[in-house]
C-alpha cells in the first residue's frame, strides 16, 4: 500500500503540478473506442515498451498480464520484453533510478496509475490529459532538455516521441487587457511544424491514441471485466424486479 501511494504521488508531482484545475489549455478528447480495441491496445503496448519503458516503470503490471489484451506469452516474450527478464516479472524500467535522477533532476514516475491520477472532473479524464500532453511538446531552447509542453509548462521530461512526430514550435500572440493596457498575456494560437517526423499528423495522433489506450488499460486491467459484471448484475436485477413484482401481485390478489 505504501508503494502504491508513493507511486501515485510521484505521478502527480512530475506530470501535473504545474497547473491548477482551472488553469492551462483545454484537454482534447481521447478517442475512447480504442479502449475496447485489442489491436489498438497491442500497438499501444509496443509503443510503450519501445519509448516509455526506457525511463519509466509500470511496476504494478506483469508482462504476462498482457495476455488479457489478446497476446500469447510467446508474443510477449518475442516482441515486448527487451531486457531479458522473464515473462512473469514486473514491467520495470531499463534505466537505473539514480542515473535518471541525475540526468532529469527527478526520478521518472511509475506510469502504472498515471491515467487514473491525472483525471480532472472540470477538464476530462486522465486519458484526455495524456492524449493532449503527448501531442503538446514543442521546441524551446531556453529549457535544459530543449523541449517544453503546452499542457505542462517547464516540464522536465524530454519529448520521447519526437522522431515520430517531428519538431514543432508553439505560436503565441500578445493580447493586452482591455481594462489595463499595461497587462499583456500570451495566448496560444497553434503549432507550426518545423521538421517532419516519421509520421504525419494523423498517424502520430493515432499512435498516441493507441499508447494512451494501453496506459489507461494498464491503470485498471479489470475494467472490461468490471463493466461486463456490472451489466450482468443490472440485467439480473431487472429480471428479478419483474419476477418480484409479479409474485407480489399474485400474493396480494386473494388478500385484497
């Protein structure tokens, strides 16, 4: 339990401490239909181990749990295990936490629960946050990593997916306050692509959607089972209600 709480706090600290609930840009809507698409979840798992697991862990998930998204143990072993660990072991990062802290200034948080920890009732789900965040990186030479993020300004994390997305810059315009001309705010107007990546925008957005779908599944692997169980219980209760209503009518028929 202590490890679970520490991981949740670390995820909140590194990925979301920069904004209050009412601040920052609106979150884009994550295409939630991918949560029920096993092919999308499998593609997301591949992206996760190739680009995220180098620095981040998912230490509450074992590799063999990926059988729940339609993979065999052999497929997991051949395509998703890159460090020589056994298929029954936890999804720990390849980097030494001490090296990561020295390079990035903080140990990269565990991502097992990040899709749940970033939910915000006023803006959207944790999946919406991640979908917007992973598409919101832009070049900023003033930052130590050379990257900044629209959702999380001054983020310490570099853009791990830049080879896929390419490099883009954020366009801001100055706007003066109508009541106080001396007060100037910088309003975000959009992104401009500087260097194309391996994917075009639609392909990159789809890849991020698959990755976020996997991270959302990873934060609650029993979600689909829970949903199916809940539907079954509701159906049972509906049928039982009808039966109870008819039995009640039969019981009280002669009394009345």
